[in-house]
């Protein structure tokens, strides 16, 4: 799925690049001279867990392995962009991200025979309020086209987390910490159109905080730690 997204992104890049190269007029010629810009970003995400599989020998008779797969989500944010130098900008992108991550468990045949209700898949849904800061490093502009790189950090608060639900009787829930801190890296391509600046951006985010909350279920005991990894294909519009 991630490869398919990359192929789609490069298709858009080729399309927009051909438009930018053929254009005889440099649109928004003084756009990058302004100190501040504002805009909106919409993104399609693919997220999964990076986890540390347990080496607890007491789990061996029950669980033989765990995997995580990329699953789709949605992101929307507003953009505040401040020019620092000719080739570097500081961006603040507060927004909302809806993500879903999947864990696949391989239970032993003996354990499934005595516990047929055990699920092979666990979906973990989150709604994150995001507070990211990015440094944007821009190249020279060529007509109506300008590539860039980004690095940054992001704090996320999971509104859907059940961390504080101490009385929950649903023992199959994977409970997560409400807060997450991530570092980000990406690349993008600005296209200067007649009235707005449009950009296509590819970004990876890597969680730095262990999100797992221990409880007595085998769903949790088979994993020593959980971190989130997210790939995003974003589209931004700045005026």
C-alpha cells in the first residue's frame, strides 16, 4: 500500500512538474519574500506499530509471534509558516489525525483449542490532536517549481485513549498512553500556481514514547513496547 501511495505521489509530481516547466509566466513571483504565510494541509496516512516482541518464556506456550500492518487514516491541519532565511522556514501545523493500527497474533494451536474466542487481529484506533513544528529547507526556485526537505518534532494527544478508564471490563482492549512524542522527516515539492502555492509532501513520523500500558491480558503481555510509525502523503495550499 505504501508503494502504491508513492507511485501516486510521483504521478502527481510529474504532472505538476510538467505544468510548471511549460509555464511561461512565473506565478506568485514575490510570494516567498513575505514573512508569514498561512494555509491548510490535508493528508492520507498509513500507520502501524513498531514493537518489541517479548522474550518472556511464560508466553511461549500461548503466543508464537506478533505482527503489525499499515492501515489507512486521515489528517487535516492548518499551517502557520514563518520565513527565517532565504532557504529556511519554520512551520507550525496544529491539526487532527485519525489513525488505525492493526496487530496480528499467532496463537499456538493448543491455546486456541482451549480458548477459541481469542482474536487473531486487534485494531487500535486513535484520534490525535497534533502540535508539530517543522523546519523547512528549500532549494532554489526553478520557474514555478521548488523542492524542499523537512525535519521536526510533534506532540500528539490521543483523545480516544482508554488510559484513564480503570474500570473497563473489556479485557481485549489494547490500552495506550494518551501522549506521544515523535520526530519527523519528509520531502516535498512546491508548485506556484496563479492564485495559491500548492505542495505535495511525503513525510514519515517515528514515535519515541512507549505507548503500551501493562495489564493482565495476553494481548499486552506478548509485547514489551509499542511505538507508532506513520507515513503521510499530504497536500498543502498556502495563500
